[in-house]
């Protein structure tokens, strides 16, 4: 079964016509809140290619399979 992050669920599955609202398999912000500073967890979003969620310098950062380094996490409206 494929797992999808907060943003991908909002973008692809949250519409009422798709059965939304849906809960994400990978709740990025909830996972971040469990992390100690300078730690990360590996996850895999089948939608956007997110591969890790980290608490880097006290900030929520993510890594993607097709990008180098830690990226700022931007919540889609």
C-alpha cells in the first residue's frame, strides 16, 4: 500500500468527490513534534518523493528523493 504525506493527501485525496477529507499516512508536522533537535526519521511518500523529516536547528526540514540537502517544509493551502 502506498503512503502519502500531508501535502499529497490535501492535493490529491481531500476533495469530497474523492471521499475526503482524508488523514495522511505521513503526518509531517506531527512527526516533527516527536523529534529531538538534530534528529530525523525516514519516511517515503509515494506522491512527492519525501524521504525524511528532520528537526534541524529546531526547524522542520524535509528531504526529497530528487533534491539535495534539507529543504524547508511548505504546507500547501
